[in-house]
C-alpha cells in the first residue's frame, strides 16, 4: 500500500516535479509569533513518501504527541497546473490548500473570505534545502509574517 521509493516507475506523472521531495527532512521553524521568543528556533522531522503505489505524495511532520503533528496529502489533476493539498493536524485543524511548483519555487495558499494564508519556498539547485516563510491575512487585505521554515534533506 505505501511506497517510499522516489524512483517508483508507477509514480503519478502529474506529481513528477515533486519526486525530489520523497525522503527524510529536518524542519527548522524560526521567527514565529507562536514560539516563546522571536529568537527561538525549533526542529522537527518531516517525511515525504509515496502512497497507493505512487498515486499521491504524503507529508508527515512532527511527533504525534506534540503539536502540530500534521499530515499533508498532495495530489494533482493531470490537466491542472496547480496541486491540491489536504492538511490535518493533531489540533484538529483541517484545511485545503492550492499549491504550485515551478522551477525552484514552491507555493501554497488558501484564500477564504475572512482569512488567507500563503507560503513561498525557494528550493536550492541541488534540491537539498527548501527555505521559505508563511504569511497570513485577515480579509485578504494586509499580509503579515507568520513564521520562517527551512527544510534540509537528511
């Protein structure tokens, strides 16, 4: 049922650009309002793996006992340039994001009438580091920095 081999011949061709993500990563969070100080830096484990024989890419971050332990399921319609990401965490937060990946830029966003979120990450040329940040907005008007995140391949 699960497939962690990033070179699986059956991997969904619509997700081919994301194949480099499969594997183990360190996630570093910083510059976050929800941490005890702006200087605090926390690390967590992140795993990207194929499921259903390569049909979808699943991301799991953190530990089940510490929030937020989150699961992301990434898929894409072969006729759509954008991906769909279903997110759920142990705080019982459930969200659906749109996503794009072009060249070395990874973007996620969610636009609702009363709140919006967006992520922009830059992927290193060797595909071993993703350096990004999240922002949020109330009513889509003024964007505010949420936190920085850096993924480094283990």
